[in-house]
């Protein structure tokens, strides 16, 4: 998994603005699988989200202005990605295993699934040893859970 992330980083570092977008969309999902130096990883994810938003804006009105901003932000992000690459190689940041039961319980507790679905999932035997495809699905679910929590926090800032 680390090699896959390093490959994505390398492709992003060597890409122009147009090509970087597709690599960053995949990379932001892969960052969910990493642990260690959480403060850095959290800020990196936010920077990638902001850059992806810049990409979206650069296709609309004021295209040239947004493209300039996007290029500038991408240059800054590339430096941070090079640092992430160093952290991965040194072992300071590594991949973590996803606990499917914990993740799905959190989704259930946040109201992201019904009780009937929750009970059906708990009894599914593939949760013990998920396949590669199931791990990818769990990773996407983890990202969606984070987005759900973010939306809830934005609505109720208490």
C-alpha cells in the first residue's frame, strides 16, 4: 500500500496542473489509510481538498485567475508531498489497518445506516477478512463518514 501511495505522490510531483487533479483525487482517499503525524496528514488532506476546489473553479468563470491560483497552490502542495514521501520512507508515517466493524459501528451510530442494515452487516462473514475491493469500499465509507461528521458539525457548531 505504501508503494501505491508513493507512486501517486511521484506522479503528482512530475505532473502539470491538468494531470495532477486525477492523481490527487485518488491520493486523498489513500491518505485515510495512513497513521502517524496526524497533524501533518490532516493539514495535507485539507490542502488537497482546497486544491481540488481550485481545480473546479478553474474550469468556470475567471478561468485564468483560478488557474494561476491553482498553479501556485499546486507548487506549495508538491513540497508537502515530497515531505510526505520522506515520512513514508522513514517509517514515521505508515499504513493502518481498517477495522471494518469499528468503522461500520461508527457509521451506524452517526445515523448513516438503519438498524436492520447494521444487524445484517454484523453477521456477514467477510468482515473478518475483507478482500481488496471490500477494503477500498471501507476506505470510501470512512471518507464519507468524515464528510457526514463535517456536515453535522457545520450545522450544529455547539
